[in-house]
């Protein structure tokens, strides 16, 4: 026997909605003048020759990894702390 309540039909199966994305057109590669490419390579090679020959040292990079300089700085700060204390 039915006991007076509300009854609903089973839900209909859900179909996935396919959304179409607009495809972007590919960017066209810009053609670089071969003279500029050759000049850039020549400058790069000259720079590397100068640096590798030892005539020019990049100081900022050399100082960054200079362990002696770092250990001297830490020992100086420790000496200063001892003097103040």
C-alpha cells in the first residue's frame, strides 16, 4: 500500500557538453637577417676569447664564490662581537 509521499522519477543520464575552443592561429616566425646573426656570433666569440684568455675577469661572479673572502668576513664579525661584549 502506498503511504502518501512524493515520488520522483529517476534522473535522466547526463550527457557531457562538448565545448569547442577556438584554435589560435600559429605565429609566423620572423626571419632574422643572417648578417645580424653572424655579427652576434662574432661578438660572442670575441667576448668568450677575452674572458677565457684571462685578460678580463668578471669580478662580481668571482667575488660571489670567493670562500676566503667569506671566511674573513665572518671572522671579522665574530671579532667585533667579542670586542663589544
